[in-house]
C-alpha cells in the first residue's frame, strides 16, 4: 500500500454477524432470481439445475478464499486490496477495475429489472422503463450516501419482504395438483441441454451468487470478521442455492423451462409469468411482483455500497482521484465515491438490455475472482484455514468459465481492461 493509503482514516465497524448475512442476502436475492435465472434457463434448458449446483459449488470455493483473505487483511476494497498486498499493484488495480466494471453492470441490470416489474405491476407502457430505472438509481444512491446504518435498516426490510414473497411462490408452486399443469407448457421444445450451454449458464449463475462478495469488500466495517465472515458466506450461499433450485422447479412445472427462458425480453417478467399459472393466480402473481420490486432495489443498494468501498480503496492508493477516498464528518460513508458510482451505473442503465449487461458482468466478475483465488494461494500458512485445493478449484473454474460467455462480450471486456491500465498510467503521471 502507498503512504497515502496508510494515512487514510478507517471506516468504523458497525456490522455484526446478522447484519453481514442480511448484507449478503440483500446483494444476491434480486437480479439473480428474478432475471438471471431465466436468462440461464433460456440458454441451457433442463441443464439449469446442473448450472445452479455448479455455480453454487464454484461460488463456495471463491467464498472460502475470499473469507480467508478478508480475515487475514481486514480492510475495505476486496480483491483490489488483496492484490496489492499478495500479488503486485498492477494486478491489484486490475482486480479493482474488474470489480467496478462487473458490479456496475450488475447494478444497471438490477435497476432495469426493477423498472420492468414495476411497470408490469402498474400496467404502464414499457417506454418508461429506462427513465424509471434511472430514477431508482438516483434514489438508492441517495440512501447509500446517508450511511451504512440507515442502509442496513432498509436492507433488512427489503430482504424480509423478498424472502416472504419467494417462500410464498415456492410453497404455492410445490402444492399445485398435477391436473393444473399443462403438458403443452411443461414439455421441452428445444435441444439446449448441451455441455457448452450448461457451462455458459453456469457462468451466468455464478454471478447470481456473488453478492456474498459484498461482505468481504466491506470487511473494515464488519465486527469480529474472522468469525462473522465465513459463517455469513456459508449461510448466504446455502439459502440462495435452495431457493434457486426450488424456484426453477416450480417454473418447470408451471410454464415449462423453455417458456420460462423465453420470457426474457418480453413485457411480462419471467417469474411473474410463472406465478400467473399458479392457483390462485392473482394474489401470488401480485406478491411475486412486489417481492421483485423490493428485491431489485435491495440489490441496487448493496451494489452501490460495495462499489463505493472499492472506489474509496482505489482512491486511497491513487488509482482513482484522491477525492473519492474522502469520508463524511462521522467517518461512516465515502460520499463522493457513492455519487460517482451512482453516475456510472446510471450511464449503463441507458443500454437498456439486461442480457448484455448481465453477460458483461459475468465475464468481469469471473476474471475478478480468478485474481481473488490467486491471492488466496499466496496466503502465508498461518493465515490459511482452508486447504489450498479450494483456491485452485476456484481459480481454474473462474478462469475457464470467463470465456464461455458470448465471444463479443469477453473480447470487449479484455479491451476495457487495457483501457483501465492506460487510465492508471495517465492518472499516476498527472498526480506526480
């Protein structure tokens, strides 16, 4: 770390174990279940169940690597900070750059998903989709700028509503009599269940688990991180995987996996389309719509919190303008970093295509976690409390899956990494 980083004030620890779990669930339960699950299903068909399991396994390996790193080096910034300490400044910078790219795209996807579900609930024209998404980004950026305590109160309420609505969908779906299920809806009509498609779907589903990373990027604010962070990662991933499997199963029974996947890009959001085929249709569809609306806002809020902390860490080291490292008077919030990230997310919302933003996020987050596992392999023996093979599995899996997204996406991703390196050179030269 640079001298300026060492002199920068630390953020106060305000998050306990329960708060860390809520932070992880709030970051995951949104875009993944309401948007990404249908995108991955469209690609892999019946292979979605394999993709969910593989994605969870890879996420667990990465989560354990991240937990080790977070407890050994408890500062904000995630793999950006670990890369600086255990690899070198350039790889640390690339990790931070990848995180900002990946999670900005995920936040834009969440804002667009929120807008789609809200418009469906209001029966409003779809041409309001981007303006409403931009308004959501502005509102949640304002909330994030108010501080972590206020953000966590809102986040707890959002997670509670989301779990209630998803639980209702699963319970009603599993209790449906077989006579209500239409063979024309549930029968598969495509041959998408292939190894390449399952691997591509796994890459997308992996991203749908990576909200647990918000816990590690905010390590500096977690109380007793050595105990709290590993437990929070286990609990968060376990709950999420069970929900994904149950929801995919209900979708398969109601509108079929092909029908569920084809709802991406349509006026009716995927999970709500499945809910409308349940009995009773109106109440459960309405409940799912409400849950989706709140969940997307929760994901957007948590992503803005994580993004701002990484930008703050990069500002401390001079990899972003120094002003982004400034805290408010109470030393609880990097206000400038939050507003900068809100503006970046808003610019990505203008793309308006959830498939593009989610695939772009997938490549960058897989590359990011490849570096995280590489850092974990460099941990001294005294700081390691999981076997090295866990980090090796995470590294190989992430590095491989990164190139199973659309070729155009990963090619653009590599190009933007080059742009980031050029940015760092220019910023360092100007700040001398």
